[in-house]
């Protein structure tokens, strides 16, 4: 009996090791340093995630990769959202994340009464970084669909995402935000929006940012109320938060890709995560590796 249990445990360990190894080699991660000559040779580092087999097919001209642009929160590195990048990469996307702020940039301050409480210059800088990164990525991987991208962002990156979609709606396929706080949601229904909201007393959206239930229903906006903290929504967050977000994101993308005219998804997900923070039971988590908790979460200013 004991020997049988040991055999089963050994098999489980082998399967786990094989899965981790396959996950590591299936997705290629790379950071590329671009410099924008139009902005004083500004450094725009881009973190890239792409499935190796899909990249080979694209390089051979057999397929065109869909594109996802991930935007990080203020003071957070562009490499700290691999748990999101992996979802897109596993689904065959070319996922990349520009670094929006540099140590040499002036600190972001709150200015009450100004657009987005004084964050507009940083938001516009982020939009410029995205456009430059897309321009440069076209040279490296021309076999990708840059005409219609899925824009993703956490916190300040979510505001950059929503502002980009407002300025360039014809270049957007889908929008995913994680706790954006300043830039109001677009409600014209031109594309589907998925937004994860924290339950965090220190990070509250400004009035008018998140539409009410009726407007969400009319505009095709899916709001997921989670029981997690604002800073849980990146690689350093707990696995429960990351797996829940991965699961719901995978479901959203799955429904989006099944039909070019996306069927309506529930536009106001009940507060199931707030009541029981943990894996979302609405769909099985995608088979993508979670980022390990490398370090305790650090404060993010929004």
C-alpha cells in the first residue's frame, strides 16, 4: 500500500516537473530596448511574450499573430505582469509591454481640478510609448495584426489603456483593465470591455469612471468585482488572485474569439470573489504558469 502511494506521488511530481518545463519552453520571454529619436532618444524597453510554435508559424508566413499590449501601473516594472502575458501568449497572441516611466522622469503628483487629477501628461506619455513600441515591433515581427490590438492595463496602465482607446478607437479590438481609477470607461459600445475591480479602501475610482449597471449592460462592459487588493493584480500578488483573473480573462477571450460579433457576456459579474476570494468557478483556469511571489507587494501610487 505504502509503495503504491509512493509510486503515485512520484508520478505526480514527474508530471508537475514536465508541465513546468513545457511551460518554460513553450513561451519565449524577451526584453528589447528601443530608443525614440523624436523624444530625445528616450528609452522604451519592451517586454515580449510569444508562444514559440506560433511565432515560427508567423515567421513562415502561415499565420498572423493577434496583438495584446500590456500597460503596467505607476512605479511598477513592465515585466511584472507575466501572469497576464502568459494567458495571451498561450492563446497565440504576440503580447508585449512597454516601460512607461523611467527613474529620470519627474514624480507623478496629484493636482485636484486638473484632468485626471493632473495625470494627463503621464497618460499621454504612455500613449506615445505604445505608438512607438508598435512601430518598432512591426519591424521585428511584421506578421502580426497591429491594426486592431487588445489593450490591457493595471492601475495607471489601465488609465493609459482607456485613454488610448478613446483617442484611437479604430485601432482597438478589446479592452481589459485592472482597477483603473482616473479615465472613465468608454460607453459607445465599439468594442468589448472587461474590468477587474479591487476591494481596496486606499484605491477608489474617481466619480464617473466606472459606469452603473444599466450603462454596462447597454455598452457591453463586463465588470468583475473581486475581493482582492489593488496591488494583488500583478505578479507579486497571491496565486488566488492571479488564477482568478487568469480564469475570467481566458473566458472573456474565449467568447471573443468564438465569434467576430462577440455574444454578450454577463455585464455585471456578482461579487463572488468578494464573498469568497479564490479561483473563479465560472471556468477552468487556463493552463498557463503563474508567476511566483518573488517579493512582497510594494505600494503603488495612482
